[in-house]
C-alpha cells in the first residue's frame, strides 16, 4: 500500500487544494501534516493574534478531515526534520506541498527536496495553490516588470485560470501515527478582543457574503475608510483557508 504526506503550510483548506488532490489520486492513503515551525517562531511571527487565528484554521482543517474519515497530524520543530521523521515512520513514498513565494519558503523546499531524495523519496511542489497564477507568469515581453497597471491587467486577463477542484469526499489516513493536540484559540493569551475568527468555514462564509452583498458596490465604496466596505478576506488568503484561484 503506497502512502503520501501532504505538508500544509499557508494553504489550510480542503476545497481547491491541488497537493491533497494529487496525493489522493496517486496513493492509497495520505497523511495531512502541519509542522509548527520553530524557525518561523524564532523570527518573531508567534504573536498572540496570529497564533490564535492559526489555531482556528488548524482546528477547522482537522474537523473537515475528520468529517471525511481522516485527521490532521500536528508536529513541532524543524520542518525538514519533522517531515523526514514522519516519512520514515509512515513509510511514505512521496510528499506533496504548495509552492511558496518567499525566500524562506524556497529555501525550505530546497532543503526538503534534498533530504527526501537522499532517502529515495520524492517531493512534489504544486503551483497556484497560494497564488492565483504561478510566480513569474505575469511578465512583460521587454522588461522584468510592469511599470503601470493597465498592461499588467491586460496580461493577467490573458492567462487561463486552472480548474477549481472540489473538496475530497474521503481522506484515508493510516492509524497509529502520533500527533500533538491541535491548537485551540482558548489557550492563547493576550489576543485582541475584536480578533476575527479563522478557518475555512469562516472564509467561505465571508466570500459568499461579499459576492452577494459587497462586490457590486466595491468600486464606489473601496475608498471609504470609515465604512465596512471590504471583504475581510485578507487573513484568510494569507493563511490559505480560501483558494485565490476560486476567489
């Protein structure tokens, strides 16, 4: 029986998730994994509001997986070390993940690929998971960047979007793999009173509300700083609880 690990980073959803879809298509079982990266925490990104929002996202992802017969495996430490340890533990054949856009993400992918290939395993990195188009796809013919918006927009509209994938009906996760407890917002101290709720369910609710009630008037209201005229989707796009391609 072949098995794949799906490494979640900033793509915390089930709808329109190419790495999960690819893993389910090629393997009998998958292990959805999130690593609480000590490198990110050491860089100062473990602020209470971010940590609490992330906890919401992970709890919602775990709940969605459990509805489909699976679960989220949570580990803490160095991402490469934790992925390789789980691959050995589960005897996984391959790892799937979303392509990142930051220098940190690129370095993480390179380290992980080298470590897995040294053990005879394969890493598959999927584009257009955290971005609507692949990085570098929207470039002009004569220079390395666009200087004004109109030609950029024209080039953007020429690119065919990829098909949006539905959430899987079933996710088969092997038994016996250890996991930390999924984080809970209630355990995070020092959060702001008005902190928004995280998670894919909340993201999809906000998108539906925005399309029905806010999008049509946005051209007239987007400069109203005092008005409640925005989609409120920014943190969800950042954590990947909503697919930018679907949006």
